C-alpha cells in the first residue's frame, strides 16, 4: 500500500504522454498492471496469475485490469464505503461484468452466478447491510481470480474447506461443502 496518493506523473509519465490507446502508453489497458505494480507489486503479481489477465492478454478489452475495478483518478481505500472495492460494494463491482448479458454470452460465463449469490445466505445477509459476510472476492480472490477447475483456485472443490475455513474454522469437518452457486430451484447452498 502507498501512504500518499499517486501524482499524475506516477501513472502517465512526465514527457511524451501517450493516449491510453497507444500500446506504448503506461496507461494502455495491457500496461496498467505494470504501471500500478510499480507501487503495488504484491497485487500485480497475484493479478498476473489470474484469469482476468489471461483473457486481457488475448486482446479482449472487456477483461478487467486494475483501473476497471479500482477506478482511475479517484481511487479510494478499500475500507472507504464509497470505494468500489469496499466489502459492501464488491458484488456490485463484479456484477458489472458478471451480470452483463453481453459479456456472459461472449465469454460463456455461467449466467446465474450473481443471482445465485444474491439468493444465498451470504448474499441475503449482504443485502441487509452486513459487510462482514463473504462477498465475491472473499471466495474467488480479489486479484488472482482463477476458474474453479484450476487446482490453485480458492474455489476448486479440493480447496473449499480452506477457503470457507477462513471465516468458518473447521468448515470441512463441520458441514458438507456443496456448490455455493446453485441453479434456480436448487435445494440449498450448504
């Protein structure tokens, strides 16, 4: 974390400032993780492992990079309730893409993820204003988002005991961990 906010030159440079569409620009979509990573190296390294970066590298501008979730010129600390990355806002931030009919169709994302989360215990609790409950990033990660089929994914079935155990100690021993995102009409979330 940085103690003070970045100045214009920290991201844009001081001379020969290029438009964000120029691939040589430090604020070009594919350059943003490296630019942000100059101060946020840990987060950059995690992000470069994740699915969003893999998709961005294939040339899809829709794949989010740092500024798509954190913003650009008014980046707020995650503990600030006005921040897009505040616990109570994470689901809305992720939903911007994961509930988009166009993006769900284009990238063959399962269409019920946002709705099934909102219908879960965690989603219902969050809708009452409880920001202590799990949100998208609590389970999927904030920077190193991986598909559940990846053995390193926090949502891989082999890792759910540890992931759920972060909030519910002994989760794997205390209850059967079923699929969290149940299809409409599914029996339960736990």
